C-alpha cells in the first residue's frame, strides 16, 4: 500500500494508517481491572457506546445484546455499518481498528463516562480482553466479517452476502476471570438508543 493512500485517510476514530499496536493490547491485558472495571458488563457498554453515537446522529436506533450459553456475548445494532478502507489497488484493507487506540477516548482526560460511571476507552479494550471477537459489518455496497484473537486481527475482511440490512454485530468471548455480564444497567442509554437484552 502506498503512503499516499494512507496519508489521505482521516483518522477520526482509530489510527487507520497504523498496523496492530501490540504494546497497546498488552497494556490492556496486563490491567483488566483498570480498563474493564465492571468486567464483561463494561465491555458490553463499550460496544453499545458506538451504537449510541450513531443513534444520536441519526435520530434513533436499536441494539440487541445476547448473552450466549457458552459465555460469549453479541451486540447487534441497526446502524449504517462501518466504513471500509481500500488500498491503492482497490482491495479492502485488513481492519486494524480494534487493535489500535481510539484516538478520541483512550487515556483522554475528558473521555465521556459510560453508564457504569467508568471512562469510555474504545473497542481495543473489548478486543484485547476477549479470547476471540468476530466483527460483522453490513453496509450498502459491501458487507464483511473479520475475526480477532486476543485483540489481533487473524483474518482479512471476508465478504458476506448482502441481505439488504445495515449495521454492525460484535460477537466476543471475554477472557476467563472477568466478572460476568448482567442485564442490569445495559439499557441505561438516552432515549435515542433502545437496547434489548436476551439470554
């Protein structure tokens, strides 16, 4: 990929121009109580914050949190889906977003608080503190999925058939030792985002 292509990318959230930030992921894994003080519940709130951002911009939205019997959690929203970046040859780029710092929030002194009262840090916390995470993106003009293990992308973007919907699904299995998720507090968002919790 040419530097000119990367230089043209506006880094409004994560550093698209960078690869996996292993030191960042290691720092999160070494201090889970600092970065996910509420355990799995905090990870779910980190994911829901992105759906809430979009719902606020578009005037409303819906998200569904599913607590699976195997200990994994999925969060699905009905938003627009995530932008896809292309290299100079027009190929989708492996998406490093969950493996890099969120430029808006991570370690920012003015990071907004999530409904649990702890600061928002971004998706790298969810990815780093999960054995695996599968991000599925549905967007007009291209839908794909990608798998991460311990925060590191292990697949390229894999196309998925277009089903006429848009939105994002983040399905992850938290690392052992984090306190479990409960339904309490997961739906505490402003009225522009409705959250449904199922088991």
